[in-house]
C-alpha cells in the first residue's frame, strides 16, 4: 500500500519550528509536502523543510506547474491537510473563504468531507479566546474541519495560558488517527 501524502500548511508563528520536530514523527509513515504563508518564512526558512522532506516547498501561488496550479495539484494528491501552526489569521481566512496566499488557497482547494483537514492552533491566549476566533473555530468545526487543541503553558510572548501549539507527538497521533493508521505501527 502506498504511503499517505500529508500536506502541512505552516503559518507565521514562533511555533513553526516545532513542525521540523513533527516531521520526525511522521516521515517514516507518510510522504510530506510543506506549504508556507509569507509570514511563516520569517520564522523558519523554506530550505529547512526542503531538506527535511526532500519535496519542493510551496511559498507562492505562482510556482511553475506542469498542468494545474500547484495548490490544485496538491489538493488532488493529498490524503490529509494539516495546518500547523494555525494562526488566528488563517482560521479567519478559512472560516470566511479568503484565499490570498498559498496556504489559504490550498485550504479553499480541499473539501473537508473529501479528505481530513486539521488545524493545530498556536497563538496568544487572548487571541485564542477572542470572540472572533471562537466563532471562526465553531464555524469550521460545523463545516467538518478537525482541531488539535492547543496546550496551556508558557507562551513565546511571555504569557502563561492556553494557546501553545500541541506537542509534535500529539499532533502526529491525531494525524495517524485521522488517516486510520495503526498507532502502534505509526508511533515512533
């Protein structure tokens, strides 16, 4: 059986560095492609993900493609779309159909009923608890999107509270569950 293809949409958060660690947990069980928002590239360079995944990293809507635009090709090829770290900005874009860069356009190109789409939020506690974010998350859940809840603890901004990106192993376990992979074979 072919390995599943996971596309990870990385957004602009200090937690973006954890996606390199996440890759360690999933690389032996899935093919991984990374797409990045422009602000994500300010935290981790695309070259890092290219070296880890050995796949081109999508950073713009205007990458050359042989047939269709790359976000459509990826939407056709993937078995799961993971947005991690998912910022308040990307949650708002997804909830309201805004597609203005590679990751948000990819989200709009994947129907949540066709393949699993999961968000792993990471943001300041006030941003996570903001009524707009709460409403956006509620709307996305109602539409069939999955969420990997953020942890509580020390945040990069110096605060303590809910909003930390879930640990990479927790995210990997949820990804494997959504793909219906045997956890005992996928863990590690």
